[in-house]
């Protein structure tokens, strides 16, 4: 499938500089792209490649001032990285839209409701009273449990397990191996030292526009719902415990863990391997540095924290600076003590 520079400019609200009929059929990195490929330049460190690339079309920032002529057609946009991401999304949509129908062997309950343009891959299981909305794509080996639902244009990748009663919104992407709705970690300690399992009878609700990476686990609520709000983005290998709420447009990096009943606000950024205890709140706009351990609520919006236990980011940097200077501070203290002893000795002789 070929696209011209003028067609691409229409998709990203850009302006063509050069040949508007230059055509591309695939993508390539600017340093190694070939003729017939589309690339982009967002990082100034790669600007030199713009003048030597073989790419037929390059998306660039409208503010870029050329140092020398270029052979590629340019599409100038306010933000080249965002525009390129938009094009990749469109390209991916075109590829997935071609997937329609049901592969065999697969199982679809007679009581399930399947919309128009749906794809169900081989060895997928669709349980009783499941609803799969229009244009959803269920890839091979996926499991959709009884009474669950998948919204319009959502993509469920291979091996995803969505347990009973869970609700997946519109335009959600869940990557391979992720489990939605497994039991929360609820056990009541007994007098004899054993633990009695607390049944987890709630569900998981994933709202519109969420993307969840591979091999993540989101536990169902004990009662009520574990909720991933609209626009949230979760990386691979993340654990979200029962009754947690993750706010709108919050992003969580790989290997982070959130304990039960914690409420995370909107537009929060959580770094990789961060750990958050249960039953606390994280204010909107908070930033939690990688490997931080958050043991109490963050109440002030837009707060940045780091360390374990996590505390104010700026204070932490100052503490780190002081700790690096400790050997020198110790030397100076010892010198001062020595000088003080000499002064006291002289005073005694006088």
C-alpha cells in the first residue's frame, strides 16, 4: 500500500516541502531508511542523517532550519514524534481491520453476542453471555470468560486471559499473556496460624483507550471493581492488586506493583520497579521515581518522590549530594577537632 507526501500531510495536518507525489510503502529509521520508506526526525542529535538518508519522505518539526539541501520530501508538522506515532497507529489500524471472521478450531458460546467486523483467532474461547463489540480483534489462544465484554475496536492479543464478569472498554489494547480478573490476594489469618481465603467476587473494569503491556496481572476486586481509568497506559510485567483504581492518563512502567485498595489519581507517572503499599492515595500529577517505595499517601498534586521509603525528590537529591561529600566533611571535622585541641592546650599553658 502506497501513500504520497500530500496524503501523509493531510493525515497529520502538515505541509509538504519538496515533491508532493513522493510515495512510500513502509517505515524506516532515518539513519538506515531506503528509497520508498517514510522516516522522521525529532531528536536534533540525528539531524546529520537527514542530509544523507535515502528515505523518500521525512517528517520533521516545522521549526527545523535546514543546513543544506535534502533529497527527501519533507512533511513539516508542529511535533514530528507525535505525527509519526499517529501514522504508525493508522498503519496498524489498516492491518488489523483486514482481520475479520472466525478461525477454526475456536469455541464461541451460542449465548455470546458477536458484533460486525470481529476477528476471532484459532483456539480462542468465548464463554457464555460474552459480548464482543464491532471490529474487536480476539487473537489466537485468548480466553474471554462468562459474562465478560470487549468494546468496539479493542485488540486482545494472543494468550490474554479475561476472567468472568470483567469489562473491557472501547479502543483498548491488551498485549500477550496478560491476565485480567484473577483473584485478589485476600486471606484472613486464623487462630491456628492458617489462612482462610476471602472469596473475590468483584470484577475488573478497563475503560476506553487503555493499553496494557504483556504479562501484566490485574486482580479482580473482593467486592466492587478494580478500575483502570480511560487513557491509562500500563507497561509489561505490572501487578495491580484488588480494588485498586488507576486514574485517567496515568502511566506505569514495567515491574511496578500496586497493593490493594490504593487509589491513584490522574496523569500520574510511576517509574519501573516502584512499589506502592495498599490503602493509600496518590494525588493527581504525582511522579514516582523508578524503584521507589511509597509507604504513605501523596496528598499534594504534582509532587515528585524518590527512594525507599519515598520522599520529596528535590530533598532526596540534596541528601544524595551531602552523602557524596561525607568523606570530605569527616576530614574537615577531624582537622577542626585537632585545631580545637591545640587551642585548648595553648590556653591551659597560658
